[in-house]
C-alpha cells in the first residue's frame, strides 16, 4: 500500500460498529499492516448515530486526530442515509459501502451522487438475519468492506474472527458469523 | 513468546499489569480509564494474576489502600483519570512523602466544570507538585513499555517514589493499534522481585511510618524527597536504556525529532507529539527546517536535556493541553522558561494551549503553529506569547 487508507464508519449505537472497526483493524496484523481504530468520542446512546474510524497503512501511523477526509465510508444502517451526510469530506473518487437493500444505482440516487464516488451496496440485514438469526450488520459489513478495499484477504478476516471471538462465543455462533462475513464478501455489489 | 496484537492504550496498560502481576491493585473505575479496570478484573477472575484486587468506594480510598499495602512491603498499582486523580490529591502527597513506590496509570481527562469526559492534561499537570515522577506516552506501545519500566524506576532503592504513567484519554486509551508484547517471563525478569527497603509488617525490624514530623525535621525530610526526585532522572534514563538494549525500544527523558538542524520547533507531550511528527515531515518536504521535541518525562523536569536540545532553535512553541488560570503562562511553558533561564539559553518561546476538553488537534492546526514560529523566527521576537489553538473568539 503506497498510501494510508482512512475509513469512517457510520452506525447506530448498539450495532457494534466500534467492535467491527477494531476487528477489521486487528485482521490487518495478519497482512503486516499498521492500523488505528478508534471511536468518535461523543455521548453514545443506543440507537443514536455514531461514528468510528480506521486507518490502515504499510508504514507506522503517527496521526492522533480525527479523520476529516476519509477514503471510504461504511454505513451500517440504511436509515442513517437520510439522517447523516455520510459522504461529508469523502475524498473525490472515494468509496461508499452501505448496508442497503437495493442495488448500488438506487443507493447512489438516494445519496444524490452523480459519479463522483464509487458506490457499493450489500444487504447486511438480510444476510445476518438468514445466517445469524438477527439483523446485526457489523460482521457482514467487515466482509463487504474487505472485498471493496482489497487490502486484507478474506481468509485473514475469517481467521481473525475465529481467534478473537472463539473463546467468547460458541463454535456455532462463530460459524454463523463467519458465514455472514463470507456471504457479504461475495454479495457486495458495485455500481 | 513475544507477539504483536491489536490493543488500545487502556488494553496495553492492563496487559502490562497482568504481566507485572502486582500483589495489590486498589481501584475505582472512571471514564476513560474504565477499560483498564474491566480487563484487569477479568484477569483476576480468570486466575491469570495472583493480585488482591480491592474495589473501593472512591479514588481517595483507592490511593489510601495503595499507600497501606505499599508501606506493608508489597508491589502496588492503581489507575485513574481526571476527577479521580483530583479526589486522590491529598493522598498523592502522602504516597510521595512516605516514599512509596506505587505505580499509577493516569488516563488524561479534563477536570470539570463544565463537566466533560474528554481528553486534556489538566488532571496530571495540575498534580505536578505532588512529588510523583510523571511520564507521558504517545501511543499504546509506549503505554505498555512505560508501565513496565515504571515499576523498575519506582522500586529502585535510590528512588523509592511513586510513578504516574500518563496517556491521553480516548485518543490513546481507546485507540487500537498494533502493540508488541514481551514474553511474560521477560517482563518478570526485567522488573525483578520487589525488595522493599522498609516493611511495616517486618516484626523483626519494627518501624513506625507516617508519623508526626515537627518543624525541627520536616524541612529536611521534605528536601530528601525533593532530592530523590531530582536524582531519579538518572534511573529513568538507565531503565529506558536497558529496556532498549534488551527489547529494542529505547526511551529517554526527552526525544528529539528532526531537531538537530531545526530552526523552529514544537515542544509537546503525549499524543500531540505523534501528530506533530506528521507536520514536521510535511514541512521538511517543503525545505522548512522544522523539528519536534517530545517531553516524555515531565517530573523530574529534564532541565539540562531540554535546554541542550533547544539551544540552537530560533523559535519554539510549547503545545500543552492545560491552562493555569491567572498564572504568567501555562504549566509546561512556564517550566520550560525556567529551565532555559537556569541554563542561560535564550530563545524565542511562545505558548499554545490546545485541545482542551477533547478538542481535536489536527495536522493543519499544528501547521499554523509552525507558520507562527516562522514569523517569530523571521522577525526575531514574538508578536504574542500566549496563544490558544482553534479557540473561537479569543483574538
């Protein structure tokens, strides 16, 4: 990676965005990448819009400030698209990756985009409901993001999940999550 | 086995505490230090440490319990933040005055009011005269390494003073980065066994501790403590050097970055040093001779080292996350003025108070500090000495 990749996460409190951003970042160790993962430090309440950040780089990272101009934004909840300007500060040519039930063209239209950004959608609620049994979009969105970024191999994303959560969840829950990650990786669509 | 894993600053502190396995930890949870307590309590519950974890009803009690256990001759640690440190204030002096080698992790958070849980350094900088050694960390790796070193420094028989390891709340405490962990055995070997000089429970050699000291001797006792703190500089350097020789990451009292030929420099502590490096690199790319001086050790103050590092600088700015209301200048700035005066170094020095109550300190704002320094260097005198970074409506 020649340059640092800066990612901003949009979610609602309780959806596990901070956990997902940490999980993605920790997976980067397996690619010998440097990373940072930190929440936007606000007052967090269940259901309220929250923001988290991830930086990835092949060189040590020294920045201790918020990401103002991300390369990518990830949206964990489609209802945020009408509430928060998720593309704020997004670099020209940057990517929007959203949990969204429709096609990328519909997502682009909903965001009022006219080709300035790359747009990706994946129905993470459907995937998590079918695979995990609950609409929890955080782990599948890590899979979708990994595909779009192309910086961390799927096998490393899956291996990190097994290692981090293997002792906290039953093997059944781990397997279900791994399936959700894999499906989102495969099903994410580009414009 | 050494391994590299993702850890937050709080996680790194907890991991170091697990490997240190102190006999006593007395704590009270407070944001943004809570994650340390949570993780350490898990280590206790899982039997990964032998520590007696004392849940107390307040931070005043936490440090009181620590004073008791340290005096009884066992390795003792705690951690806190902001209001918690303020509530400990009385006991900070007791710990230092009784020469108790307690190690405390302080997650820097502002002091209320207005109530705010976010980062600045007014808590620990406000405790600067309590007699503790204060070390500031830039990132989670430094937190991990410094907590381990702090045990060695505090317990050295020439030092016997408490050590406060400071990290910026949220910015470092809740930021996950790759951290290289040492092997449990390596940490045990590095810190060694705690051999107290005096032990209140040693019935063979009975002592009295914390007793009344009247005017006839108080001054001498206090000076002995002051002297020990000043002398601890050597030990801090020695331990940082040995850590580097053994594990590859060397630490000192101050750390210069592109400072040797620099004409302008920022002096700062904690996480702002990281962001300032990025500004320095960009300025160097434009041919501007910018540098950075990171203060790792704030107490004891590295007078000679700091003055020596700055003597050829034309203009420097001290960036700190605290104000000293009514004072001639904020704490770190004022200390640096005094240090330069003592060493007869005369440079143009300005102050920038930044990031109070968690306000972001981005690279572009640090660039403005360097722009200001270029003007001061060019004109040969500061237009304004006291400045506030990204504060609305003060000019």
